[in-house]
C-alpha cells in the first residue's frame, strides 16, 4: 500500500515539474528559442493526427459493422470541432457518440 502511494506521489511530482519547468526556464517571452516556438505551433496538430491514427489503426472494415461506428464518431468529433473550435468539447462529444453507437 505504501509503495503504491509513493509511486503515485513521485509520478505526480514529476508531472507537475515537467509542466512548470518551461515557465521557469523561459520566464520572458523573448527568451524562447525559435525551435521551441516552432514546436509549439506544429506539435498540437501532429499529436492530434497521431491520436486519430492510433484510434483508427485497428479498424476492421471486413467486420459486420464495417467500421461505421468508429468512422461516424470520428466525423462527429471533427464536425463538432469545426463548429465550436473547442477541443475538449469535441473529444467529449466524439467519445459519447462512440459509446452510444457501440452499444446500439
């Protein structure tokens, strides 16, 4: 039990440190290197693309549903993002759509 608590505590501390470290290193906006600025622009889209690929990589088009549930949910997620421009809301709506369609 104590080992589990210590493990969670260490993981939490490292996560917090990693989140706050860039703010400590780059206190002023002019201190940020161009490479870091570039990565800040391109990585969010790249990460989303990898998540889409990861979610659809095991899609079986020969199964009974032909991947309709997954593709419809991905479409709903994309449409809700284009509509509201809110990533969190789109993920929630897409997940709810997938859960609903997979249970029907």
